[in-house]
C-alpha cells in the first residue's frame, strides 16, 4: 500500500454530497446508477441531501406548432406563429423532457411572469 492510499482509519466518515459524488452533470445526461447509489448510501442508506444540488432542466411550454422549413425561413419580426393551445388553457411544466405539472401564467412583481401550478401529473405505473 502506498503512502497516498488512506487506511480505513484515515477515510472520512462524512456522507458524500452531490458535488463530491459527481452528480452535477450539467450536460443533460443521466446520472450513472453506481455514482448515484454510492452518493445515497449513508449510515442508514437514505441520504436525500445528496440530490439537493442536482441541476434539472425546467421548461414552461406555452404550446406547440408544426411548420415546414420554407415557412420557418419566411418568419420576420412581427410574424405570428399559431400554437395548438387556446387562451386560458393550462401550460405544461417539463423537467428533463418529462411533463410533471400543468399551470397558469400569472403576473409577478410588476412586469414579470410566473406559473401558478394547477395540477401535478403522475406517471402511469402498470400494475398499481
């Protein structure tokens, strides 16, 4: 054993956090299951604190539209793109390309807008 290799007495006893475990990928890729397991396993096997610093891509989707490339190239300032939603319809809240909730646009602090959650979308789990 080299001098740089810690002995069991020298190893830290703290539970790992997300940054130390390499969970903050920031590139949109999934987390390696082995890394996630090593970060979560603590004294009692439940260390949710390791996930608090994991960054997620959150999107608010007002609507969708489909158009040809030629129509897209003709767009100019002031062009209107018709979406598949009506005024007053709930908007989708997506996390990492998965819809997790629906909500309504609201005015916040003067000129800012936000989303008031209307419902949380639960995944269908077969057999439950």
